[in-house]
């Protein structure tokens, strides 16, 4: 969420919108200092979906506890049932990286993978809306999501904490080829948008 920006309507120039400051009190209540109201984890999740950045500070110590609150939001969302975003195998792999010598690489990789996934989804939505005027939903969106998740899981398995697998070089080559194909598709999509 860091780095989100909004456009100022007065002059059309982009200005960074400061994050909303939320304070967490000992009674576990969250206070939105911008709106001067108490909020829930659901309210914060809605802010994330709306692209509104926030930071959470412990009211007593002043420590930045944004990461732990975001983690609580994920736990809440996952416990609601329905469609879970985090497969059990992925969670086990993630836990396995804590304390591993590759632990420092995982956050950067996940950020890169999620940013790439978001760009790809946005590009597909824009292309489909432009092509068919937004009348039909993208039919293969779910399939593309499954492919992206499978690619992420394969890439994560290359860093498996249980030792190097013998088929890892083949998976690396396959992953490189898949990334290159995605780049080509993205270039074609951009090229098509530029001609309009």
C-alpha cells in the first residue's frame, strides 16, 4: 500500500496522499485519527480495497504495528470461509522460510510477484473493457489467476528449505520461459492499446 497517490482535482497534478494514522489502544480498539472514529479490522480491509493507505501505531509505545494489523486482517479474511486466497501448501512453505538463509529474499520476491500479478490483471481488464465495452466479464480470468498462483508456487518451491531438488534447473528454465512468454503477451497488449 505504501506509495499510493491521488490526483488533486483542482489542478490535475498528482500529490501524495498522506496515510491515515490509526492508533491501537490497550483495549485492542483501533482509532482512525483522520475521521476521529473507532474502526474495525473490516473497516481497515475496506480501506485497503479502496487503495487508501494507513499506518497503525501502538497508542502507548508509539511503535509502528501496521504489519501485525495487516496480518490480523488476512487471518480474519481467511477465517470467514468461502474462497481462501492462501493455499495450505503455500502457507507451509512460507512458514518454512522463517529462520532460513533465504528469508531475506522471500519478501522482495513476493512483492515483485504480486505487483506483476496486479499489473497483468489490470491490463487484461482494461483490454477487455476496451475490446467489448465492458459488456462481458473476462471469461478466463479465473484460469489466469490459477496459472499465476501455480507459477508462484513453482517459483517458491525452488527455494525449498529441505535442500536443492535435482529437477530445480528444469523448473528454473520452465519458469524463465513462462516469464518471457508473459512479457511478450504484455508487450502485445500494450502495443494493441497504443494503436487505439
